[in-house]
C-alpha cells in the first residue's frame, strides 16, 4: 500500500511541475525575461539548426531569443 501511495504522489508532483512549467514560460515571455525563459529548457535542447546560435542548452536558447 505504501508503494501505491508513493507512486501516486510522484505522479501528482510530476503533473504539478508540468503545469507550473507552462505558467513560468508564459510569465517569462510576458516579462521579456530571456534569462528566465532560457532556464526552463533542458541542457540538451538544440536550437543550432535555426542558425542563430552554435550553443546547446539554455545558453543556446538565450542567444536565439536575444537575437
């Protein structure tokens, strides 16, 4: 029974984190907070294909949005 409760708690926490991510993204965009926006991205995200940056992860996202 404890295992079931732990799994359910983990699932609820994951759902809340995803919902909060959307809110944090919207707030960062509205505030034009490029640093806060780029911090929401994975260290492995790749925006190099857009030709605006040669960096991966949040640093690349920052450069892309800053350009």
